[in-house]
C-alpha cells in the first residue's frame, strides 16, 4: 500500500499517552472503557466521541486539540 493510499490518523491518543508516560490500562480505568475500545482509539480504528475526547484530555491534562491530528 502506498503512503498516499493510507488513511491519515485522526487522533494522537497513543502519542500523548507515551508523552505523558501513561498506560492505556490507566486510561481505560479513568474513562471507564474496556481495553479493546481504548486500543482501537489508539490505533485509529475507531474514534472517540467529542465528549470522550474531552474526558481523555482532562485525564491527561492536555488541551483537547493536542489529541487531534492537524488538518492544515
């Protein structure tokens, strides 16, 4: 698959977790979601809702915009 054929990631949850040295398991507990859901968020298979993004941002102490990939 060529690079231009790959979908662009929509979120940076995995990267921010690494930057903050927080595990996906800790995020699961904090937001009340199972590991499979958080894994799919981290791998951009599915996207959290806006309210879930806000909850994740609060837990990670970041601006919600840091969890999103820029479009420009």
